[in-house]
C-alpha cells in the first residue's frame, strides 16, 4: 500500500496561522477602530477628522522628508561599497558578515544609546543630523545587501561587449552596470524607505522636536487611549506605504521588462 505524501500546503500552515494572528487580525482591528464612532457605531467622522487636521500633514511631510533623506544617504554610501565588494577577489562573505551583519545581532536600543554617546562626544547629539545618522546607521545593511546581490550576479558579458565597442569605463557603468543593478537598488530603497516611516525610536533617542515622525504621534494617541484617532492615522499611513510599495513594484517590473527587451538572443537587439 502506497504511503500518502502530505500536501506541500500543509507545511505553510504554521506560517499562515502566525500571519492570521499577528498580521491579519491586528489590521482588521485597526480598520474597525478607524471607522468606529465614540458611541461604538460606524462612522467616517474619525477619518474625516484625521484628514482635516493640518498638523497630521505637517508630520507626514516631515516623515517623508526624513525617510527620503536617510534613504538617499544610504544609497550613496552603499552602492560604492557594494560595487567594490562585488568586484574584489577577497572573501566578500566574511567582510560582509564582519562589517554589516554581525553588528545587527546587538540589541537595537543598546546600539542607539552607544551611538548617542559617540554623537555627544562629537557635539551633535539630539539634533536633526544625529537622527539622520541614526537612521542611516540602522538601515544601511538593508540597502547594501540587495545592491551587492544584484551586482555580484550581473552578467559581465554586457560590460565586456560595451568595452569591445569602444565605450569607456564611465559609459559602460552608466549604460550597463547601473541599469542592470536597478532591481537591487529598488529593493534596497524599499527596504530602507518603508521602515523609516515608523522608526520613531531612533529619532526619539537621537533627535529633537524637528525629527518627530508620524509614528511617534500614532504611539502617543494610543498611549492616551484614543484608539479611534490612532487607528485612523495608522490606516492612512498604511495606505500611503502600500501605494509607495506598489509604485516601487511597478517601476521594478518596468525596468526588468526593459532589460529583457534590450538584447535579443539572435543579436537583433541594441546594446544597453
């Protein structure tokens, strides 16, 4: 008698249960509270109040600006390092683990307070740039690793073909290496930009009133037992984050489509 082989889906059951309990159910609670009136009925008044509050837009714009600045700095610092690591003959995995992965094993708040002490000795503690440095320090590995993965897996025949056709080093980089590494860049930008929206612990420890993120405002609302306002603001932030991720996904798919249609197997395509 043949033994029945369990379905592959059964191995995903524990993960599905965890997602339902810790992801789906909390999100449903946020939606319910966001559309609940103070007397317990259904109402759009809380959402309307959040959308009509000018201070929320100021906090949101400040959050977007800080997250965008931290993301750009991470990108400018990570790409050259990833490029050097991907093109170097030494043991890259050991260097990556030593410099960027192992420090992440340390407790998050311990790293923040240690960084605060260093910044205090430099005279820039509790400032705008101290908060930016903290965000860059915390999320830098999430920018570096996707870019490094994209660069190390590049098909170098494109760059060699560009050199054979007379392209210089800068032209080859701009026309082949940079476009082909765009999926890694987009992944890194998403992995850094999205968490910065809610990383108010970093700005609270290292920054000042000019670096208060909208995540901190949501936390204060829940601390004050204002569940409806906090949930409505959380739902607004969630929608904005999902829209940003959707735009990033569409850009990444478009870049992949362009890359796949750039060079054809029969030689009929044109060079990047």
